[in-house]
């Protein structure tokens, strides 16, 4: 099947270009009656910066999730959803956690999170991906600069920018242990990268991304206008970042691990179709075949 018209071409062999975003950032500005919904000030901040940090959002979830992760490292050992660091056998990432754990499934559907997701996307959402990034002490390697949307568009077939990543800090994220760097406002530009996509690119890119990484000149250009922020916080801090935000993170040289639990929500009005690369879709653990709207679960 041929992909729909490509509004955000990338890796089509041409020189790199910085294009304008064509889609809204927030699809619904109304404030639902809920203590968790973002207020107008927070919505404006998200619109402007492309991310928002909510300290102390779910501190009570941290210990149970860490216990569950220890258990899952055993129960999922040897599976392809587990990715090691590029130069060691240390675990770098684990995917599809919600398919292997009731607690992770419930976390992904927590009403407190889904209310915000629905608000931002202006629709119901499905869980496209769940992921733990571990950044082990001393050995956790960097993540290259990228926009998630660029990859999801080219390699998974996400048509438009209508998705968010919601992530929970499970360790303190400090200046020393490889925090996420983001470029505020960068979600309003789209870097159409040069080059092409290799078959089974994910097998390399999950360890070290190369295709879809903007050239230093483009990063500098976007950075010049917007500056750079590192996202720090205590365990239990929730961060929401827009799918096209330019981000990356450095090696963890410190003795402290930095694990973050990430859930990717895509609007049910923006379901992935055929990869725009023209290659076969990536495995289901990277872009879920289950695209049914998520049913919220209450905290208690
Ligand atoms: O965990 C990190 O430091 C980077 C994560 C990231 O960029 C991603 O998962 O897309």
C-alpha cells in the first residue's frame, strides 16, 4: 500500500531543510473540570515551549514501578524488546512494558495522565509505544538529537503531528546523570533530514540513532533562536513533551542511574498508516498494532 500524501518529507535524499510546522500544537484549549487538567497558563507554556514539567505528580507510583521493573528484567530477559547499550551488555531500554505487566498497563491508562493527553490532543488516544530508558551509572550512553515525530513519520507512518510523550522520572534527574536536553519552541519547526533509511534501521538506531539526526548547522540555527534547557527533577516528576520537540541527552558519567518511563500517546484521529520511507513497518513493540482508544483507570 502507498502512504498518504507526505506533508513532512524527510530522508528523501535531498539536502536538509528547516520547514514550518503545519499542525496545531494543542488541539483543544478547553479546561475539563478536573484537578489534573492543565490550566490556561500551562497550556500556553506547552504551546510555546513544546513541553511541560509537573513536579511531584505521581511520587507514590515510583517504588511500585521500580519493583515491577526489577521483576520484568528477569521475566523479559532475552526478548527483542530489551535493548542493550551500544558498547556493553548493560540494559539501555525496554519496550512494550504495558503488554507484559498489569501495573504498567494501568499506569499507561491512569486517569490523571489521560485527562491531560485528551486535552492536548483534542481526542481520545491510543498507546503507540511504552518504553523504559535506563541510562545506567557510568555506562549509559547518549541519545542523539532528534524529533520523535520525524522517526515515527518516516519509519512508522504517523501522518501528522498529533502525539505526545508522557514520562515519569523514576530516579532523580540531575545535571550529572544524563538529563534530557530540549530546545524550547523547536516543535514549531520541522527538520527535513538528508539521507535515506536503511532496512531494519531500528536495530541500530535504538542503540545509536544516525538517520533522522539533524546536521549541527540546523541544530545550531534552531538553538540560536530558542536556547537549550535540561529537564531535571525528583522521582515522581511527570514531563509531557510534544512529538516534534528537538531533544537528546548526554552520556551518564555519574555513579547514579537515570531511569525514565515513557508512554507515547497518539490521537485516534492520527493513527499510523504505512511508513513514509516505503519500507516495511517496524515491529509491533515500537508502534503498537492495537490502536483502540484507551480506557482510563482511576488511581484507587
Ligand atoms: O532517555 C533519554 O535520555 C532520551 C530519550 C529519547 O530521546 C527518546 O526516547 O526518544
